[in-house]
């Protein structure tokens, strides 16, 4: 993963955090979300000029605190064009994802927030992670709120007020299994739709000396995707579970599917489906490992093929297929209308300039520039853009008619503990924690978050 702008050093904070994509990051988080791999520049087209905003008479620099992977090179190219035309510069302060939320909360709680800050949208996060009614500017009157996809906009809306702008590939960043079609064809493997078939495919691939699944756990967030995103199967088998979790009428520990997902996940780890170095494997090496054929599968965004092509121009995107993560025999597509979102801090001395920047980013020319130049953004939640989804990716979406919202977004108090879940999963894989203990920890943290938020359902 390439570093961007001024990365804040690791010694600033104690590591904690995110999700689920998400999210994601959070995710994962990332759902989860969340957090996705950092985008890189592919600038064949000059960034559009900020022609709709009047130039300022004095130079202003806006500080923007953002988690690693949320500020693409294409966006930063737009920011430079914006600065040239308006005199308003954007200082991207990029923080490692495992430290980001700790630092952000510290700054917000101390009254020393940045002009702009990034955060995962989602109604729980708006309250728990950012307390937007106190810390974020009401953006409801901004023109882009009339064009952003209503379902996506709703995830940054609280009590009827819009607090954040989500310029993010929410549909294209759906987390799915990307697989090497050539390896599958050589071994006469078909796309698995059940866990049994999935595990069988892994074992056949492993026998050839190829890592079945590249699962990068070193970053702390990616491994959580396999669990939080599969909340759609929990909901599918027991409709209404999310509502019961949100009203404290049930727990994860009481749900048989929640336990089964963990048990099958651990089974994949124990039988070597993730290779021998998954705990130290990094997201930064995902495109390299996949493009080289050293791994046959990896969980990544729907548009992962474009990212691989961007990093390795000779790569053939037609060799990539995708399928739904089949833990628990799941065949419901996991979607997440939430994603990395920009907020303006209420204590900023440059709120007007910050609004001007958000309006610039949401202009059709700016959005199309991101679609054309950011390999992670072949589509965005705004109308009138020329999508760069591959035909096979669009066909997959068209065929995936049964969809559900991931639990890091649908269920309260899940996304804020994304990195904690990542640590618990590591402990589960290494045998120092059981799947049942994972669920107990998940429930306890949710209860603690709910009580801290004075949620009446936990009173």
C-alpha cells in the first residue's frame, strides 16, 4: 500500500481500533468496513479546475485527518487543482488504520480537531465514534446532498441532519472472493456455493503448492471482513435478528449461525487454507501475490481486478472471477451503503472553505475524474457518471439479486470495535481464545458501548 502525503508517525497514539466493510475498516470494517487498500495515481486525464468556487483573496490551508487508504492519489490530485484555483490547500494527515480512531477521538475530545476529518459513516459510528451533533458541521443545505445516493446519504444523517459526504465506491467495494480463473480451470474447479465445496477447492489447490487463499491479517482489520460481512447470512436464516440485537433482545452468543461462521473460519485456518504466514501477511502485498499466481483466491473488493491491473499493467483482468463468501453456505450478497466519509469539525476556523472543498469534490467533473483515475473507484454513489465496472463485474451484480446489509452497518456497536475483533480472531486462530469467547467479547463490548452511549435498551 503506497503511503500518501504527510503520514502521522506511529508514536502519536496507542494502537487500537476498526471493522466491519463496511468496514472496513471498520471493517473494515471494513465492511467494514471500514478500510480499503490505498489507491494509487493513474492520471491520464488532467484534474478538473475548481471553476465553480470563487478564488479566495488569502491563502488558507485546511488540515484533513484521515485513515490510511481513504485518500487516493487521484483525490489528492484534485485537491492540488483546487488549491491552484482557490488558494485553499488541503494538508492530508494520513494515519495508520490501527491508530486512527484513537488519535481522532483524542483530538476531538481535547478540542483540537482538524478542519476536516475522515470517518466511517453508519448511524452507530456517527454517535459512538464522532458524536457528530457536537463535533461535525451540519451540511444539510449543501447542494451535493441533493445528488448523493439517498441510501448512502442516510448513513451520514442523524436526526434529519446530514453531517458527512461519502465520495466512495460503496457498491464496487463490496467484499467478495476474487479467484484466479486459470487455476480453477486447470484443476477443474467450479465456483463454490457451499462451505464444503469451498473447503474442498482449497485442499485441491493446496496440494499443487499454491496458497489457496491470501488472507492478510498483519494490518489488523482485513480478517474481520470474513465475519462482519457474513451477518447477511445470520439475517437470512433468522430474519429480524439485527433488530433484536439493536434492542438488546438477543446476543451474538445466542445465535447458532454466528458460532458456525466462526467455527468454519477457524477450520479454514487450521487446515492451511490461508497458507503458513497469514498472521504476518499484509494488505500491501495483496495485488502482488495474486497477480503472480502464488495465491488462487483472496477476499477483496468487487473491483479488485482493476487494482491489480493498475499495479501490474500486463495483468489480464479477464483471468479474475468473483463469488460470494460461502461461509455458512451463504449466497446473499453482502452490501454496505456506508463507507469512508468526510466531516467538517465544528471548531474549525475555516468552515466556509471546507464546505467549498466538499462542493468541489462533488462536482460531476471531479467525480468523473475519480472514476477515471482511481482504480478503486470505478463507480461512485452519484448520478450521471460513466461507470468503469468490467462487464463481468456488472454481470455478477445483476445476477446477485438477493442482497443484505452487512452487520457492521445494520447492527449497533459492531463497527466501532473492528480492530478489537481482529485481535480476538488472531487469538482464536492461535488457540488462546475459542469461538464462544470471541462472541462473548463481542457482546460485552457492545453492551459497554451501548451503556456509554446511554442507549435506553441497555439501561
